[in-house]
C-alpha cells in the first residue's frame, strides 16, 4: 500500500497551462476507500489547502492512513509547494513522508534558463531516526515541468471542454531524486455520484513512465467537475493487491 494516497492524488496532473486562473484560498478534503474482494473500507484521509502570499501560492497536502490500515502500512505524508501566481510555475517543493519505519525528505528548488527548467534536488532517507542515505542531484528538462503538488492546480486550468476524446500530451515531473514523464489522456464526460450528489465530470486517464519510457505504474483515472471550479471529485487506481478510490468530502 506504499504511497497509495499520494500516488492517486498526484495522478490528476496537467499537461499545459491554459489560462491565468486566479485561485481563491481553499481547503479540499478526500476520503480514501480500499477495495479487495468483499473488503470495502475507508483507508485514509487527505486534505489539500491553498493560501496566498504576495506573488505566490502556498499549497499543502497532508495524508494519513486510517488506524486499521496503519497496522499494515502506516502513512503520514506532508507535501508543500510554493507556486508563482503568474504562470503557475513551481518555485520550490518539499515532501516529508513517514511510511512504515522509514522517513524520507525530498526537496526541489527550481531554476529556469531559457527553455531549460532545472531542479536542484535533495533526497534523504532515515530509519529509526538515523540518516541512512543522502543524494543530491540536478535534473533538467525542457517544456512544461511541474512537481507533484503544483500539478493539482495546473490540471484545473485545462480547457477540457475544447478537447476531443483521446487527446494526449506529456509533461515532466520532478521528485526529490528523479524525473518522470506523465501522459494525460482525455476520455470524455461522465457523471459521478458521491455523498448523495451527482457531478457532471470530465474523465481523464494518467500514465506514468520513467525517462526511459518504461511504464512505472498502472493507468490511473480521475473525474473533474465540468463547472468553472474544476474540482476533482473522484480518483481511482490499482494496487498490487486490490484497488483504491478517493472521493471528495463535502
């Protein structure tokens, strides 16, 4: 169940920035459901908040497994991004992950030079409170380049209403130690019912691959409201055992 909450939420990524949408301060909450055979239980909670600074946004995501899931694989993750309001370009990214007995700290500082986007990355791995491994590297890419949390806001600016079914595009994503590629595929409109409400949505699929084009996870799916708020109300993905779905909580 490693990283299942984070992986699902960050799978709702964007391929290009479609406009100068101004985001209001907000807090979005999600419940994570785990299904395997006859088991269908709430496995965790995720909260995403956005606040304003002068020229940037401060975005934060916290994720935690439920008490029963803690016994199998405990997750307590916090992500934080500083994002330029102009162009929604990431300035910095930080992820602190407590998963089972491991603690990981990933940090990325972004630099831009012409068409190149550099990421000065640091990855630290701790076990039982002791630093076991440290790695620093600089990544470089051209074109749209984002981090795992900035992506949540990029995707909400996309002009889905003007896309044709089957539309695909690819972006770069930096973590604290590697670059991945994400292909987004638009699958049309579909309604989703959750918490007694029905939402008209755009459905999209996401495919993560490594730099070498090797697929790094199963395809994931997201349903994003068709109204101007563009809120993801449902996310779905497979695990090695079972599957998970995330639902917006009103």
